C-alpha cells in the first residue's frame, strides 16, 4: 500500500498519527527516509522505543558499509555527499553519511571504505566542520590505515591561491598513512556539478569489488545534518520580497539595506546562525553594456547545458558577470592576443589581482576581442547563489526572513560596478519574486543553555546574525548576559539597527555594548581595539564560561580580532603566546569560539 493511500482504518495508527506520519515523510529525502526506516525496524525488533540505531546489514561487518564524510562551509559539500549516499543506497549499499564535525576520529582505524567530500575555506584552511579531522590526520596520533580504501573530492575556487588545498591535504595524509586510493583526487572549481557527478559514478563503480550490496541497507545520519525543508540550492523556493530599506544615512559612503522576505506557506524553517541562499539576475544595464562592447545580438540563440535560449536571457539569468575567474582571464587573453593581458594571465599573482579588481565588462572593454555568442557563453561560469547571514529569528518574525545587505559598489575609470546579488536586492521592489533556500550553519549556534553569557563581535553587516541571536534570546527569555561589540565608520550615518540595540539595552536583554566608529576621530578605532580596551572584562566573561562569536570580514577583521583575543589571554590570563593559542583552540573545539566569516 502507498503511504498516500494509508488511513487509520487500514493500519493500527490513529487518524492523527497517520496525518503526522504523512506530514513527516513528505519533508524527508531518500537518505532521511532510509534512516527512519532502519531506526524504526531496529527499535521494533528490540521491542523498546528510543534504543540506539542498529544498522540493517551490520551483521555483515564494518567492511560492508561505505562511510561518506563531508566538510562543507557553504553546503555544496554536504549536497554532493548526500547525493552520493542516495545513489549508493539505490545500488543496495549500506551507507554511513556524516559530517566531519560529528565524526569520531577513533573510528577511522575501523573503516575499510571511506569517501570524502571537502571544501577549502579562506587561505587554504579547512572548513569549520573538518578542522578536527584535518588536525587529527596531520598529528602523530593518526593510526596506520593499511586496510582503508578511499577517494577524495575537493571543492574550491581557482580565484584563490590555495585552490582545493584541504582536499589535497586529506589525499596526502591518507596516502602517507597507508590507505589505498580507489579513484584519483578530483579538484572541483566553483562550477563543480559535472565533475562531482562523474566522481560519484567513478567511486560507485570502484567500490563494486570491495563491498557486497545488500537489499536492507540503512543510512546512519546525524540529526544535525537533516534539513527542515525540501527546498535546496538546486530546488529553491520562490519567495516574495517585502522590504528593501536603506539603513545607512544619506551622507554615508555606503548603502546597507535591511531586506525582508516572505516565505509564505513554504514550511521553511531556519535557526539563528543559518544563512539564506539567494539566486539573482544580472542587471539589464550590465547585459546591454556587454552586448554593445562585443557587438553581439542579444536575440541570438545560444545553448546553456540542455537549454536553448537567447543570448540576452543567458547573460541575465544564467551566467556570472560580476565575478571573474582565472580561466576566463586566460581564455580571453588567448582570444585577444593582447600582450599585456597575456603577461597577466601567465602570472598567477597578477591574475588573482586582476580577478579581484575587475568584472567581465572591464575585461572585454580593456582588451577587445572578436568572439561568437556561443563561444562567449562557454567561457563564462554559471551564476551561483550568494549566501547571507540571516538577521532574524523565526520566534520573532515567523514566516519572514530578514537580511542585512551591503550594496557592493566600486567606481573604475568613471564607470560604477556593482555586486550581482547585492544590486539585485537593493533595487528590488515590494512584491518582487526572489528564489531562496536555507543553508544551515551548525557551527554558528547559540549555546544550548540560555543562561550562558555570549560575546558578539560584528562590525558592519557582520552584525546580522547577532540581531537574530538577540531576537532568539529575547523570545526564550534567556537570562544569560549578552555583550555586543559593533563597529562602522560613523556613528550618525552607519549605526545599523541603532534603535533596536538601545531598546535591548533598556530592557536589560543586552547587558552591554561597545562601539567602534573608526572615522569619528583622528585615529581609527576598530572592534579589535575595543577588545583590547575592555580586555580585563572580556577575560572575566570568558572565565565565567562565555561563548565568543565573530562575524564579518575574514581577510582582515577576523584575523585582527583573533590576535586581540590572544593578547587578552596573555595579558589578563597570564599565559604565554603558545598557551594563549592553545587556549583559543580549546575554546574553538568546545564550540565556545565560533566564526561566521567571509
């Protein structure tokens, strides 16, 4: 009998229980359904609800299970790993799918088949959930892995110097520990879909002689990995934009928006600390500029994957125009045969600098080349959604989701360039459709105990998740002390959500606030200076168990804040530099020092 045909008359369940079962299963993907199936089967056999999961097929031993680990900063790695698990299930394999952050390293020596999907964050760093496993494999405690078969899929962005470094590190260490590669390391750029799909097919073919398939396979999946929504990056929800309101003053040199989006009856749930993925379209002005510069007809038909559409439509909704990547610079240099651009493309450092400071329109204007429409489309990357830290709690705003968005704006040779998604959201009018999905961030969460004090460092738009934190804590009636350290250029023009912070202070829900307005005096004052200035109090908070959060710029701010914390630990904790570094590492491992940086 199909579940949709089930009724209380045809089962031992009550009518309300049948309704709940139908509602739950409608929200689950294949991996989650398989886990629920195995869990219920195991608890039924034991006769007692709530027993630990017993995997079907576990009687054949650990060698019959494919362990799939993922380390993911933006959700791409988790998505690929989940797809792989679903494909392995369909072929009858027992699968253990788990985040590297939830994986017990002592289990590693028991594994016989390990498939890893891992991204690289920042300057060659492991993503938050992969840090512990990465450190363990690089340490003397790592065991010999002579019985392990493995393969690694590495995700990265070739615009950065240390492309796919974390995946390369895992490959090197596993090989050095005696493990056997069953499929070569695959290094994926931002447009990873085709390579990832091929790797999935390759590894599932490679495991056939190593793993016996079984019809009673079960996925073990940690609860922290499950999503409360069926909407994903690949299948976003079409929401309605309610508000795009400027937060900064009219004399501010930046345009920061408070954006409100209505999720309607989607059933989408999110937690404070999560991000919202936003798909966008390029501006018509930018598309028109490109068509004119290239002397191409916007109505000409081109192919994007299996779709056939006009060049104008492809440039508007399918291709990335506001971010360059090294492959495009190299390809355009070959087309233009411009000596200057050829020299830039031959030097990795110069290429990265050019990529960071120019857009597609700048490239084609500075270095003209004759190109066919189809040829140009093939050179461009596909549009990727942008992730924004959610600035609201559903306990406060219910079916809405709020964002704090800075319009990316830069003038080059008299021409103003904008960021794709930020311009889309800044220019959006009430009622406009926007495709969104929630990207969970389980490594940026409020402490479970609401009495735990929290310190939040969020300059600029980095304050967004802390607005969500405050709404959440207020709704819960949390009694723990809360401290915000906020910074921006000017008090009068750039104090984001000023009225709300003042209300939280008056109500006592915000215990203290320290402000760093960098341009309101001769010498610049940043959030790290406030940390140093209030170092003694901050150390006392940490000593009393406070959790420390930082959100915002990874390149400079987060590093300066980290150094300021080290200095506080040395000065007020009486630690050496080495002890201070170890102390912050202990805080991070205990989830008391969390970052949401970009």
